[in-house]
C-alpha cells in the first residue's frame, strides 16, 4: 500500500516497520512530527523528554537493554545531547540505536545553521541522509541494521525542506523483534578511563571497516548520462535540486555524508572532465575529497550560508538572475492576538529594563513595537546570562531574565540554582502558558499529560522554584498588566534572587475560552494600544479598529488605553 505522507511521518513509519520499541524526543522544528506520528502506533513506547540529553540517554538505556531505540531532535538539540552522544560512540549498542537530527539551513526556526555532519565526524558516528520521504523510511530501517551490524549509534540527518516535504511512500508490515539478550559487561558499558581507552581502539577499527563498507552501498551511487563533461557530487534535498537544474549532468548521490564514500567518488571523478560538489552549509564532502587528492569545485561558486535551490544552482552554472516574487510589504513575525506574553513585554518595555530572553514564542518580544527583549542565546540561557550581567555590573544592572515553562524545565532550572547559589539577585520571569508553544503545543512535565495524551504527575513550578532556594516568589495573572508591573517593580528592587510566574494558558489552547471582542468608542488616536503589537489592533480612518475575528477578549488593550476608549462589550 502507498500513501502520500510527510517525510517526518515516513521516518516514524520506518522506525515502526524496523521494530523500534522505544522513542524519546524533545520537540523542535523541524523534527517534532516524528514523535507525534510514532506514538500513534500500537505496541510501541514514545515520550517527550524534558530535554534532548535526557531523550538520548533514555534511548541509550533502551538500546543496552536490547531494544531498538530512537532519539529525535533538531540540530541545536544535538548540542544538548552531545555529552551522551560522544560516549555512546565508545560503548556501542546492543539493540540498534538511531539519532534523528533535523538541520535547518536558512534558519527558518533556529538561532544558527550548524551542520550535523560535523558531529558525525567528531563523534565517529555514521551519518545517513535521505533525499525524500520514501528514502527517509528506508534509510531509517537501514540505519538500524548498520547500528547492530557495526555496534554503533547512527545519525540520520534531514533538513527542513526534506522533513516538511510530502512524498508517496510504500508502507510495509512491522517486523517484530525480540529483546536482544543483555549481558553484564562493564568493560563495554562503564566508561571509566581504563575501559574507555580500550573502547576507543574499537571505535577506530569499526570506523575503518565502515568507511570501506560505504563504497559499496547502494545508497551511494553514480548516475551517468550520455555526457561526460561534468559530474556533480550531492546528497539530501540538493540531489533533487541538481536533477532538475542539471538534467544532463552525471551525478554521484551521497547517502552517507559521513563517512564519505571517497573510493567510489574517486572512480566517478575519473569518468568526468570536471567534478563539482554541491552541498548546503559547510564544505564537508568537498573538503574530504580535496584532502584525499580529488580535485573538485564547490564553495568557490556556492555560499556556505542558507539554503540552495534549483534557481541558485542554475545561476551558478548558467548565470542570469534568480527569479523573485513580486515585491510585497514586509510582514514581520508577531505574537498571536491574546498571547499572554504581550502584556508582560509591554510592562518590561515601559520600565526600561534590560531583558535576557530565551527560546520560544516569547522571543518575539524582541520585535517592534514591544522591543523588550535584548539577548537570546540558546535554550535555558536567559537565567545564566542575566546572572552574568548582574555579576559584571556588581549587581547594579536593572535586568530580568524571561523564560517559558517548557524551556525552564528543559534547561533553565540549573541556571536558577546557580543564581541562588552564587547570590546574584537575578529576577526571573517564568512565562507559564501551559504548553510548548512555538513547536505546536506539545506536552511537558508541568502540563499533566504525556505525549500520548494520558494523565501524568504534574511538576508544580512554584514548588520547584522554592526547592531551588528562592524565597521571593510571586504568581500573577499574565493578562493583569497592573499586577505584572507591581510584581516586576518589587522583584527588581530585591537584592536576592526573585521569581515571578506569569500564568495564563496560550490563547490557542482552548478556543472555547475566547471572550467577546472588545469595542472602541470615541478613539482619541493616542496610539498607546498600538505599542502592544497586537495583530487584532490597527489604525483606521477615524481611529483604532479592533478586528473582532482575531480578538480573544484578553482585555490587555483595555487596561493600556489611557482614555478608556477601549472597553469590554456592553460597557
């Protein structure tokens, strides 16, 4: 049977067909849909972990116990999981272990463009990269076979354009697999120095064997045309672009970007007059070929930044301009109408505070007209950044840290513990909207639901904060602008670490909770409400206009209007 499905859905299907028993992940675009689709199958276990490090550790544990296991994350999530990744490369596996990592060239929803192939090389872990949905399903199954045959974890790398593309995929039956017997083997699984030294030798032997093996794999293949002028080495989504942009070129399709099938590509290079390497981001394959004496052209004509496309490849080879869409007005990202973060950022801007932010919907607080977020480094960094800010200014800086509930549990807790322990007087605002919002409303340990939607124990954020040693804790309604301002002023004035939990569920979580839209009477056109940046508010010919289709009745604008021109319906 064949179906038109999303590539991430195909990866989930491939894992199911391969007999995967345990999947652990942390949501991160563009990888999120893998876990969301895998959990729908019967007879498997899937979970949202608090962060990617824990997710990989869970998968490692399941693998050692004898099950096929998988961890899924986006590229920056692999930074969080790097510690167990580098060591599980030494220990090897029992049941197959695959880490699916989704890179984001072009940074559609990410803070950098790091290249996961570099991790594969550094950790001595094989990397497979599919070009479409059908390949993604088959590559996952192949990855598990490689993992068990070579006693190694395997990374399956995808990129945004592949992860979120659809393709026709042939569905097969699941192959059930019994747990492999677990043997107590400290020399293999306990990585104290003496054992690790011996295991490192095993890693090198394994890597050499697999580097030779990849040259004969069918996923690394040469495709010849009737011409021998040029040859193009490519993989992933770029393979699809090359086939369309250069239909007469000879192509070597790379399915294992690490290790690069150097011998096979060397034979291919002998049959063409000029060899090109076309790849997104770093010149990973190109540098490998040049280091092995294979002449090729790559980043001389292509950038290391952003995504490639059919048009960019055509321009590099044939010249001309890249077609662009007709000029349209800029539409910067904005928080949704009724977003509970809006009033908080309005207050922080009003008070002129420096705001150390974090990863999530609230990162949009940096965008005008709110313009109230000044730093954003990575998941959980807000607290540590604010702490450092305080220490550098001898505690005189008026700055606050802002973090979401999911991100706080992901990696913000340790930053708070550090601030309390080292006594910096940081003010932390936890914007608790009861979900993991930016990636599509996934559950987390404080929502009371699992990935499968089943009830789970709830982590109480206020109790957790107190357990970290915080004495100054305030809980406020995020829609209550006056209460938020009062809480912030009080917290910032405190020399000790203070925490404000601003609570209100995401406006998109429960559409039934929507209140009647507010109305405008005799607008004075002062523009104060426009400073909220609410998409439901705009200027009309006679003053402010409220779009009733978007307004959720949060009434933040009612509180902000100095002339009481915006009112609740019926007032």
